[in-house]
């Protein structure tokens, strides 16, 4: 067994509280686990000491909606299926390393066409390449000709839907993704229209549950959100409340209340690029205020948020979650600790990883992000990284 290490001189945020831990300035790591947290004089005995001189330690971050197979510099996603497998695998490994270096130690991949992301997940888990812990959904279930149909998950009717779910489970998918509405990146589909009836989504949720899988539903338009909530999915992706006048114009407070009462999480996929609407003119102001109203209504009802970016779609790079959190906090009117919980303990909660990661406490994986500033006062501190640890291994940041 490798020698224990003690990280000292830290301000420690556990991923749950609103402030740093009192009386604790050191974390002891043994193997891939956190062994102890407390005063350095107690937890550092016999360990190799690494001092950080007042830096802040927090749990490694989680992005709950990424697409590891997609190159954010290319478009459209359908054409990327033509990239040779060896080229795609190298690029995916590079993205995974960039994510780790930015402090992302866990991510949920919500769709690809050839299960390459599942192979990446397994290579990372075996220690063959560095990367964040991945949970993967495989091919998203979609309607005939529906959003991302080119990924191979088309299904019509309850029996085909169940069969498509089983195919993902057989290939090793951790989650099931369903396209409950059309999407921006697929011609011939509408973001405002539902792609499945409640009965079909209910059959999908039932089949997923039979195999111990949660369901993430891509939902832009309010009709699709309403159907997905009625079917009791676990997470609503995007949750854009698209109505007659575009994004944010179809807010339905009754559906919001149902989301809260059923414990369904919102995964809003706010990326760093949304910053442009905070800084633009009248059109940006309309978008900004509509979306703020939606997030405000969800928060007031008790709907919980999980941090996500939709990384891989055009312009959204995989390693920019920390920037996205700053933007999301401004839209959803979150304090720094609230925004950070959405990317740590809350993410772990919805992904079923509470006993694995998402917070700093003895027995959990040693997934840590150490930054030079004070992220509980200013999320910009996430950009000044002093160290990243993933399952006890310190990551080279260069």
C-alpha cells in the first residue's frame, strides 16, 4: 500500500455546508480514499505532508450532462459519426484529461451513437488512462426521425421503446436517456413539441427501473416536460420551458409543483456561452429575464438543480464547467455555495454516488479540487487551481 499523504494548510469545504469546516485544516489520503479530516497535528502523523498554505479544498466537480464523443469545434453532431474510431478515441481521451485538469472528477455522459463513451468509461475505471469517473447512457431513445435519431435509438410504440432500453442495458449503460422533445441540432424536429406520449415514457421508465437504471429526459418544450414529469423520470435535461415565444415563455407552475413533489431534478445545461445574454441588448434581456423567472419558480417550489453543460455541442468545451457555474449562478440567483453544491453533493445525490464522491468525508473517494482563492465568496476562484486529486491520484495540471 502506498504511503499515506496529508494535505495541510487548507480551508476545507465539505460540499454540503455554507462555510468552511471549523478546526480542520488537513485531509489525510490513504490509497484512493479520504482517511481523515481534521487538525494537521492529528491527521498528518506518519504521512507524507503536502502543504497548501491557505488554499481552499472542495470536492471534485461533477458535470451531469456531457457528450464525450462530440468535438465542440465541429458541427453538426451527425457528421461526427464518420470520424475514424482510433481518431475519436484519442480525442475522447484528451477531453477526459482536460476535464480532470479543470477539477471535474465525475461526469454523466448522456448520449452517443456507437457506445465509444462506455469503452472510455471502462478504460478510465481500469486505470489505463486518466479521466473523470463516468456514468453513461448509450444511445438515447428517440422517436422515428426524432432528435439525434442518427445515434441509433429510434423506437416507435411501447414494445420497441422497451427493447431499445434493454439494448442499452445489455451494452452496459448506467442511465437511460430519452428525447422527450425535439432538439436544436436535429433538422426536422421541434424543440417545442413532445416526441412521446405519457404512456410511452411511462413504459420506458418502467423498463429502466426493472434494470435498476434512472432516466434522464431531454426536454425543451413544456409539453415534453409535462409528459416526462408525469412519467416520473429522474432528471429533466435542459428544462427550457419553450413556449409560443421561445425559451422560457412556457413556464407551467403546476408542472413545476409536480416536479418538486416527485423529487425530479432539473439539469439546466447552462454553459459558459450563456454569458453573452447577460451582456447583450434587448433580445438578450428578454431571454435572461424569462429564464430567471423559470429558475426562480423552480427554486421557490423546491425543485433541486444539478450542474450540467451539454459539453460537446458546438461551442461548449468539456473542461469549462467552472466557468459555467459562474454563469448559472447569475441566471438562477444562487449563492456560491448553492452553485457549488449543484456540482458536488447534489450531483452525487441524483447520480446515486453519495457513498462514493461529491463531498469530503472519511471513507469517500479522494476526489478533490484545491484552489488558491475563496470559492465560497467568488466562484472565479475555481479558475486558479493549485491541485486536483482523482481517486487519490494527484493530476498533473500542465
